[in-house]
C-alpha cells in the first residue's frame, strides 16, 4: 500500500514496495499486485511509474475516499487507509476469483487490513520501512512504556537496545516524545499488533545492522520471523524528465566535489535555520546542490511536511546569496532526481534529513553523509549513522536549537576535505561494496527473500 505522488510526503513508501515486487517476480516467479488507497485522483507521476512496471506486477488504485478538510498529513494517511478497507475487501474478493493469493503485505498504516487477510485465509506481512534499530525499538516500546516514568526525553542515560548503539530518549522517534498525546497511545497499540503478523519484511541488510537484526531474529515463541531483504531502492529516475538542469550542472563539476543538500520529499526548515544553512554553505567554500523549500513558520529548528515550496523564486534566501554562490552552488525548488544525483561522480557528500530511503540510496552509491534529522525516526537514524556505523558527521545545534552557520561550514568542510570526512568516506566505500553483494545470488538479503518466497510458493501449491 502506498500514498500519493511525486511531490507528496511519504513518497518513500511506494518505491520500496515496487522494488520488493520486482525482486519477487524476477527471482522467485511470483506475481504481485500493488493496491493503492487514495484520497483523490492518482497523481500522474505515480501512474507513470506504475505503468512502466513489468506485466507480472499489476497495480490497482482503490476508489478515492472523501476526507474532511484541514487534517494533518498523518491523519490524512491513516483515514485514507481506514476508509479504503471496504474497497480493499472487495478488491481481494475479486482477485481471489482469478489468482491464488498467498500473502498480503502492508505498510505501517495498513495493519487494520490484517483482519481482512484473515477473512480470506491469506498470510499477513508487515513491510517495515525504517532500519532494524527502529523496529527493535518498536518491539521494545511496550516494555519501556511499563518501566519508564515520565517522558523518555528526560531520561538521564541513553537506552541500550540489544546489540545496538545507545540512544538518548530525546533522539527517540517523534510520536513517543509526548506520552500524553493520542498519537503515542495509538502507536503503542499499533506496535503491539506487529506480533500478529506472519512475518516482518525489513528494508535493511544483515551486514549493516547485524546486532539489531540478530536480536530481532532471535527465536521467541509467538514472535514473527524477520526477513532483512534490503537495500531495496529505485534503480534510476522514474520521473520521465529530460536530463535535468542540475545533472547538466553536475556534469561540469570536478569529481567528488559537490555536497548534495536535501530534506527528503517534504522536510522544511524554519526561516532562521534556512538562513543559517544558506550562509553556512556559502562559508564552507564548497560546491553544493541544494533542494530548497520555502521555510515553515516555526520559530526554532522545526520541521513539518510541505512537499511543494510556496515560493519557487527563492525570495526567502539571504540577500545577495544567489549571486554570491553563482558557479559554485545551485539551488533547486522542491525536488531533485535524487538517485541520479547520488550516482553522479561529481557528488561527494550528502547532507540529509536521514529518511531511511535516502540513507540506503546514499549507501548504495557510496556517498558519505551529514545528518540533519527532522521528523519521524530520523534522529535515531542519525545516531546509528554517526555513533554506530561511522558513516556520517553530525553538526551540533546551539542552546536555542539552531545549527549555526560556522558549525555548518565546519562540518561540510570536514566531510569534503578533513580527516574525519576521509574516514567516513572510506567506511562508506566499504558498505557500498557490501550493499552491492547482498542482493546477489549468495547474498544475505537474497537468501532471506528466497526463504520467504519459498514459504509463499509452498503455500501456493497447497
Ligand atoms: N526524493 C527525490 N528527490 C527529492 C527528494 C526525495 O527523488 O528531491 C526521493 C528520494 O530519492 C527517496 C524518497 O524520495 O527515494 C524520500 O524518501 P526518504 O525515506 O528518504 O524520506 P521521506 O521523504 O519519506 O521523509
């Protein structure tokens, strides 16, 4: 299940599903149908991507649902899925007349569909879109909830999940930062339901997160098996664009010289933070390619979803900035062909909001990172990348929560020219090689997916 289109929050949802389907079809001779709930007509970019898939991967847009106005993005997604359940039931009923369905795989918003899978006697799987450490955290959350008094962010010591890097409560995922909120209670209920899955498919790989994955896979009665099948990322642009301006610009830059700066499909910064970032990039004297969205109206280093920049003329950038950085920096409104940028030889670093897809894409292309987490589980991802894996540098914020221009300039310079940058670059190169192997015949992720596919194939025969 996936949501919305190219310039929409949660874009990261659809592509891993497509890649999973491709693996199952190409290597295991299964077929797949992607069911997409929507609250409006399917966005053209999404339709284009889905129409170019092989015939063995079908897609069905469930009938659009009517949503009340002014819902926040998470509520929109949740309600869209809830209101789509009747049409999901209807669609599955009609699919069973022509196909032997063996499994329903849902994302985090689709757990309610497990009941429907049961009605049809189909096994039910969760496709977890974040790293193993985040899944392990979710599995441990009910226990933390029972044992910790007060807010997690006030815990004096970091929490150590089995075989993982210790993580401070303040770096826990957003929805657990205020335990009095309904969102927290909802999450707690949801994570308890993971246990009812027949299996959990994880877009990560053993060599990247061995400790967490082994902890998840440790045999325990009633615990669903976990299959680490990543990194599942897009192979290349599905935007259908001509070779874009930014790629042509990259063509003219020296090898490994450009820092790509992007906050995912919808991350935004406050006005003050955006100002500091602009001046920090300028001060770093490095080349950069920056996907800029107009600032949000929060006062500190806030972040919230806004896929489309409200002002594509960059009037919110510091005065004279565009003139001063000409030739050395390029700014793009709202969106870049990220895979092409990361795979371009001129790209030498990536300042990222730490969305899991962006991290995997960077690893696959061997681009070292600067972490700038904004929302969801991204702070935890940043801790894992910097303190656990040593694949990234992390700028520090001051007492007001702002990351100042001097700090930004130092970290960017350090990544591109310094000793610390050299170390993370070398480590990233090693992981790039490993990531290339895990999906090969004898690779850990391929074996994990084979195990799952054999289970489904046997079910199909019975
Ligand atoms: N993406 C892109 N161009 C952009 C921003 C994002 O192609 O300008 C793609 C990116 O390659 C990734 C997805 O959108 O596949 C973002 O997923 P991620 O998990 O990193 O972050 P999210 O946007 O879901 O927070």
